C-alpha cells in the first residue's frame, strides 16, 4: 500500500510539473524579438489559389481603370470588432476584438505597488488582434470565385466600393459592406460582408450578374492563410499538454479533426463532405470558414513558401447562363471560443474548445460551471460550487477510502511493532501484516482512491480553465482579478500548501522512513509548483482540500473512538 500510494503521489507531482511548465510556456515571458519572415510572392505564382482544375489566372481579366494593383484598404467597425478589408480580393487582413484586451490592470496590485513606492506596471490594453497583415504574424481571410473557362473575381482581383469606412451605428442591428468587381465582357460580381451587432459571425454573399453573352461555370472558395506563431514554442515534452495551435476541420465522417502544420507539409488535404467547416484555432480564439451545410463541399490545405499555410474549402461548380444571376454564400466566424455561441453558428464548432482526451469529463464540468455562474455571476464562486458538487458525487467512495485510511492510521503503531519484530524476516512480516489487515478489516489500498479520483479531475480542470475563454480576465474577489493567471500575491498557493500539510497529518505515514521523509516534503514542493498555476485552479484545490479535511477529520475521530 505504501509503495502504491507513493508512486501515485509522485506521478501526480510529475503531472503538476508538466502542467506548470506548459502554463509558463503560454503565459511566461516571451522573447523580445521575433525573426522576420519573408513573405512569398504569391501573386506571381498564384499557388495559394485552390487547385480546382482551373488554369492559373491573372489578377483580373480587365482591371478597373484608375486603380492600382496594390488594393485599397477600407475599415469596418461594429460594437465588438474593428477590421480592415483590402479591396484587392476583399480580403480581411486585420481584425481587433474590442471586448478582449490583451492585458488588464489589477487595481489591488497597483495600489500595493504605489504604497511601497514602486511604479505601476505597464499593461498592453490594446484589443486582441486576431487577423494580422504583419509579415511575421500574417493571418488573413480570403475568398473568391474561380471559373473553369477564364478569369473571374478571386482574391487578387480589384474591387471598388462607395465608402472608405463603415460603422455600425447605435440602433442599427446589421451592417452590410458591398464591393463590386467588373470586367469588359459584361460580367460583374458584388461581394458583400454582413455584420451583426454583438456577433463574431460574418455572412459573405458573392452575387454574380452574367451579361457576357456566354455561360460561365463557377465555384466559390474561402480560405485562411496563416504564418505559425513560434513565440510560444517550447519543450517537445509539452506538446501534448498545451493548447493546440493549428488547423482543424469538421466533416460528417471524421467529425472534429486536427490538421497540424506538419500534416500540411507532408501532403495536401483533399476531402469532400456534406456541410462541415475549416478553421485555424489558437488559445482562446478561432477563425473558421463555414460553407453552406446543405451542399457538398471540398476541403483542402496547401503548404506554401516561407511557412505560409492555407486551409479552406470550395463549392460544387454552378453554371451561370447568359443574362442570369447566381449567389454564393458562406460564413466566417472569427472571435472567442465561447461554446454556447459557437454551437448556434455551426455543427461541431464548439469542439474547437479542445479539452484533449478528457473532453468527456470537461464538457459536463463546463456545463456545470455555466449553470452555477448563471446563478451567481462569479466564475470563482462557480469553481467553488463545482468543487462541492464533485465532492458530493464521489462522497460514498471518499467515505470508504477515508475510513480505510483512518483504520490504517489506528493500526499504525502495531504495524511498526511488527516491522521491528520481524525486521530480519521480510516474508514473515508480510504474512503477519496481511493477517492484521484481515483481522482489523482494513483495506491497505483504500487510501489510494482519493488520489486516483483527483488526478483525472485535476487534469481536466486544468484544461477547462486554460481553454475556456470565459475565465480569461474573469475576476473572483479582492486581489484575484483574473482567474486565468497566477495569484499576484501567492496567497492561494500558500493556503493550498497549508491545507495539504493538514490533510497529510490525517493520513497514516508510510512505514518506510525514506518514503515518509519524501512525503513530508510534498506540501512545500506543491506550494512552489502552484505559485505559477492559474488562480482558478488553485482555488479549486484549496476548496477541495478543505472539504476533504473536514470529512477526513470527522471520520478519523469516529474511528479512533471505536473500541
């Protein structure tokens, strides 16, 4: 029993170390400079266009007179996003999420620093930038049309619009931004983005008017082009512990599937499906193109020069006869990974909140957190409520385990006596020890169950707290003003260490003196580890330990008073 419990605790400690290192990779200091990335000359090769069998085409069949080929930038602002659209192709090249600042101030920390004469630490209050046209951080959303019998409006074509800027005014629920492309043959395309108040879901409509005197066979494509962010790249051992950053797709056959940058380098994706979506995701945020769910879509990826990667989809071919019109539609979701919101946008989109292999545990925990938060309005209280619910759920098992540990603690002096008596006869000692266990009805393995139970729950809560955007910059009380980062004064980790020490005193000490000394060090070691863990996770552990202490103290006292 001692050896098994020791192995379990050491294993748990190793998991804590791995989680701490992974958390530091995501939240620790970042390199001051990032090596510049050379942007490939995609316009010259057009290798970023989907390979649909159509020939490579020039930017436009007949450029609009008076416009440069570099494209003009227009701005669009709603209540939640501020973005730039390049009129060359109607590409979304920049997007700021106005309700998600990069960093936030902690008023208690600022007051404490001012009180001791230290300057207030500077924070980056700029909104999170999701799409970005800077070469070393490039991430853009492209869309267009390709015909099998000549050029048509793709993301190199030059569009025109009547305004330089668009704004969602007060009292206005939707905002439509139209852009027009035409050629000399009588073919015209109106590309329109529609934005909704309070929404990160952008509707795309590409309307074709054909007065060219001949039919056109056309398909729509929508894709994301991205340069990977290497600033958070860490130890290879952390790869499975960190939030996934890369491509994902959703198909009817395989459901949610990750397509990493390495996968894209090894070969191009080529898969068809009914509905579905393609996306690039990162910590807390996702960008996904969602084609119509009622049509057969084709998903593809491309690995381009200088670490530029493309993931996207194209539609079936549609014939647009002369003197007729056609519409192609798609959706772009670009924003925070809020599961209830994403569930309404597209089937399976909420799976971008990646709880790894523990999704089957993480989803119920997230649901319960939401239910309690709806009642209390505080995510810290929600964590405490979930902790209580988990303790109640495992109460019968914990009760039996603590009873076993209490009995083990009660017979501990007799075990030491047997150890001294048969210290030269290990086989006899084991025989007498098992006889004592049987006589006292003590289960030597019973005390290991609490550790076994807490390991998957602890790991799952780590994923829930690290992946769930609602915890990002969510306050609890007093000095805890962001549950997703460490306690600024390290008070919660110290309390956690104290509760762990108290709980350890209620458990039977290992008979092996070396193991006993090692076990005594664990409260201090865990306290150091937890200094760098998110406050929300430490809060869970403090509440869990406190409830366990109360339960175990009562059971130990009851067993000790038995004759």
